[in-house]
C-alpha cells in the first residue's frame, strides 16, 4: 500500500464547474497536509496547506481534512482552463519543524472550455 | 523575493560519469531539501539540511550520491558514478525554520532534469 494515494486521472470537468481532488494517507501520525499544483515541466507550486480537521478556504480553493478517515481533499470552484495541471497531495509526518514531505502520484486535472 | 533556483535545468551524461547539481534556496531559509522524481513515479525525498547540517538523509539511494551545504547557503548534490536508474528530475525545496508542532511550508525550485545514457 502506498503511503499517499491519489487517483491519477485525468479528471475532466467543464469550465465553471467544481473540481474535487481526493487523497488518502496511511500514517495516522501525519500532522500536516499540502496541495501543490504542477504544470508540465514546471516546479510544484504550493496552493494550500491544512493542519486541523475541517475545511480551510482560500479564494476558489477549499481544502478539507478528515484525520479519522485519513482523507484530505481539494475543491476548486469555478474551474478555469488555467487550472488544468497535475495536483500533488503531500503529507508531513511528525511534529518536528522541517520534516520531509511524502507525495502522492498526483491527479491530472483537465478543465474544458 | 527570489525563489529557489537550480542549476543546470537539464543535464545529459553517460553512464559512469559524474554530475553535480546545485540548489540556491530562498534567502534566509534554514531548511533545504532534495527530492527526486523518476519517470512514472511519485516525488521522493532524498535528504534534508538544517543550515549546514544533514538532518535526515534516509532517502539517499546509495553512496554514489553525496550532498553538501557548506556555509549553510547553497547546496550541491553529486552523483558519482552515474547509473541509468539515476535519470529523473531532481527538485530542491527550502523552508524557514518554524516552531515545532506544525509542518513547514516548502517552496520548490524548477528542478534539474538528469538523463543518464
């Protein structure tokens, strides 16, 4: 079993729709959760992070965390073609500052005009 | 503020040769990480520096890989001798030193694409 799992996609949504990206993780000790966006050939770009159970909203993005179910998701409202990219879920295990990130394989999102 | 920079952007070498990758973190960031993504796989952690000290090198694949961060500024990752399976994209990330108890936010560089023929 992989430590961080994501559906590789592609996930195709029409412009203006809500895109829902999901991630599960295996280590119950995981403390911090990050969503990165990566365009082809570019560096991963941080979108959001979440530490506490519940929802966290930032503009069109909402991260949702459920530690009991070991599940974290990213919702993108009013999806735009420019949101088309690979979305990486990353998990930080442990409570020391500066711990490594464990990544999922990424979900490719395609937003069609 | 300048982001994380990496050099070179691409490197093509032959098996058995040596390659050195460089990473310049965001100014003031004590934490520096190296990650690697081989084709078809997820990004994997290699090692972590806090200033000039190696905090965690559990992800280094073998002793052909040597990372340094002299003076706690930029870092180099040397592969000697390179093998075919070393091909991939090598990412560097940096973060500020944070209070224990929460994960730090890591900012990634553009990566170095290494091809070993």
